[in-house]
């Protein structure tokens, strides 16, 4: 077991323990209704972090296969939430079955056998072509383009994009062999910490909305303050990556920006559907896709930056 993992998990656990204690104190001392709502939201985020750290620890202990299974299940729940919120017709059931039971497991199987070339094109090429055919042969033409686009986009976001996170495990980076799990840790830590810190900075200093009709809680102050803080943490984690401190800061900046874009885009989709959350899986935080919206944009960008600049 890499001792760096023990230090990382110990550090994260210590931070979460302190955050949990502070949250418990604030929940007893804050009296205003707005303040109590903010503290409640923060405590729920801390509890969600405890769950994520526990899952991450299990994946690390049991290795690549368990990691792929966990991310595959995450994609399954995210895809189910997306499809549940977007109306489909009986004629779409064949295309949905292909998405759920062929391309979703295939995508993670390709990571498991290290077939990077087919992993990169299976969904954006073959699923893109096959899914509308499966719908067209049923003969239902009403809203065909809209229905097909929803299924294709759902598969791209929830399976193809998210699968780039565990795909970091198969990158061949010279001098970094056997350490790729640390890249996954770097990605998840920066993107999730950025989300939390943007919320905190937004609550403390937020005045100017980024997109008030899309996501009223997101402010420029939160984005800049939380984003810069997450970038600083990413730069500080350079020692677990193949990057220099400056390169780690640049990678963290790319993750922060992409994660923010993912949150905004998925919020716009929810608003267009008249929904507040994607689901109810996580208490106080909606569904799985509400927690993975940032990852869905950040993971592919981080993967391809690592692949282009550092992989053999």
C-alpha cells in the first residue's frame, strides 16, 4: 500500500472531522433562519463527503475492478435520473435498453481491458449511429429528433464523460507506473472541493450572480474565491502527481473551470425541465447526477490533458 494514500486519507479524514465538529457547534449556536439553512446545507455536504471518502477508500483497497464497478453503478444511477426526468415514448425503449445494457457496461469493460482506442469512440461514434436506428425502426416519428438527442446526450454525459475519471487508471505515464489512482484522487478532490468552497465563498461574499436565471446560488465572488482556493489545494497536491507545482496548479484550474461549466449546463437542463434536483438519492443534495455534474465536464478534460502532455 502506497504510504501517500494513508497520509492523504488521514488528512482528509482529519479535515472532515474538524468540519463535522464545527458544523455541530454552529447548528446549536446559529439562530437566524437563513443562517440555520446555510449551516444545514454545509453539514449535509460534509456528510456527503464522508460517504464519498469511504467509497473512495473501498475502491483503493480493492483495486481497479471495484473502482470500475462503483463508477459503473454511478453512471447507471445518473443515466436513470436523466432519463426519468426527460420524457420518452414506448418507441424509445429499444434504444434505452441498448444504452443501459450494452454501451454502459461496454464502456467500463473497455477500461478494464485497457482498450483505450475503442473506449474513446464506442459511444460518440457507434452509439451515436445505432441509437437513432433502434428508435427509427419502431416507426414513431413524432418529436424523433428531440427524443433521440435526449438519449444520445444522456449517454454521453452520464456514461462517456464520467467514465473518463476511472480511465485515468489506464494511462501509461513514464515514471508514474502503478500510481494512477493518485490522479483519480487529485481529480475528485479538486472538483468536489471547488464545489464546496464556491458555495462557502458565495454565501460569505457573494453579491454578483453569474447566471441568476440558471443557478441563482452561483456568484462571481464564489467562483473566484472558491476556485482560487481549490487551485491552491491542487498546486499543494503536486507531490502525488507527475506534475510540477505550476503544472498541478494549471491542471487544477482546468478542473475548476470545467467543473463550474458542468454545474451551470446541468442546472440549465434541470430548469428547462422544471426540476430543482435530478433525484432524491442523496439527502439534501438531490440525486447522483447533482453530485456528478461537475465531474461529467471535468473528467474528460483532465483525462485528455494528462494523456496529451504526460502519457507515452
